[in-house]
């Protein structure tokens, strides 16, 4: 998707300008078409550099919405949040990730993201997160409690983030052997 990829037209009701940033070109193309069909004008980028160029070109895109992949080929999609807020302060930003954790969710929200969603996710759920400005009902916590394995994964991710990704320091803080920690980190997070 070299340069700016703009997917225009589509739906009867125009919802607004949307920047979609994901390093998986096929996923970005499929999601872009689905969002276009739901009324968004989609500007797609497959790298941090490409997205920054779009934000800076011609006075920058004026965005209503942004969907950012957390991991952009080794770079963090979170780096885009500040740049987006600078050119479009009211933009609704959703961060998508295949490796969700409490630590990265907290970081995303602190930096200014409005939503943090785990892949795989249905397009309609993404659209709801973009256009539903109501805060979630605090009393509607549901019966979804985290398993012990998932809680352990979340805790390890938080401590790892607190130690700036340093495996040795994280292992010491968790009172865990370094090799045991490395083995746990190579496993995918437990899905809930």
C-alpha cells in the first residue's frame, strides 16, 4: 500500500475521515473496505513512517477516527497518538492488538486512546467502539472473571513494562528464574 491509500465512497451516510494503520497489508485492505462500506472515508497506512507522512502532508489529515495497530513491524502504534491529537484533538482513537495485556491497555489510554481492543474482532464491534461515545456501564461488569493463567500473564506484562522490557530485572522483581520467565513470555497470552 505505498503512499496514501484512500478508499472512498461506499455508504449512504458519511461517518467521517478515518486513518487505519496496520502493518498487515491484507488485513488493512479487508478492514478498510468493510469500514468504507459502513460510511467511513478510509486513509490507510502500513507503517509508522507512512502514517506520520500522511498526518504531516498538506497540513495534515483532519481525522474524525483512527484505528492503530499496537505493533507496527517492531514500532509501537502508540507513537501515533500524540501526532493525531495534535492535528485532530477530537479524533476518536482505537488501538487494536493481537497481544492484549493490561499494561499496554493502560499505556494506550494514558497516551490518549479512547478504546483498546484485542484481535480477532468483528468489524461491527470496531464500528461500535468508534461511534458509541457513551461510557461503558460500570454496573455491567458481567460474569467474566479472569483465569489464574490470564492473571499471571497480565501481572508479568505489567512488571515487564515497569522494568522497561528488561528480562533480568523483571525476573528478579517476580522472584522467578530468568529462563522460566523467558519460557512464559514465548507463550501466547491466555485467551478469555
